[in-house]
C-alpha cells in the first residue's frame, strides 16, 4: 500500500506504507486508508515531526557512540526519519500558509 498525501497548495507526497504509517502515528493520526489533516492541526503536526527527528538523531548518536569502538569505519547508514519528513513538513507548512487541508486516500 502507498500513502498519497494531497493538498491544493503543493504537489503530492507519496510514501510507502511503513513510512506513511510512522509519520501518521507521530502526528497522532490513525493510519487508515483515508484521512485528513486540517489546516488548524498543522502547526502541532510539524512540531511533533520535528521533535521525533531530534529524538531519533539523539538515539542514533547514542548508538553510534556505543558502537564506535567495535564498528568498522564508514559503516552503511539507512535513510533516516529526518530525510523522510522534509517533503512532508514542507507540504504541511505550505498548506497551512494557504489554509488548506492535506488529505490521503481520496
């Protein structure tokens, strides 16, 4: 399943199910097949996403520090939440500025 987030203020943002579900859970939305983020909810959603990014970065840094002594240099890194939420946060900011909602599954 894909999550396709739509807004009249921006182009669509498409995410695979695990990432879309994670983002929706962070902002307190049910990860249903259809939904809406009201313009009035966007500032809190942006704040929640930014806090989740900071938390993940701190956890990854702590893990890196713990493993630094035993791990080989230049280990592979996965895509982080920070990278995934940038286009979604941009969508929320632009939609909020134009006072339009963001929907998915419709």
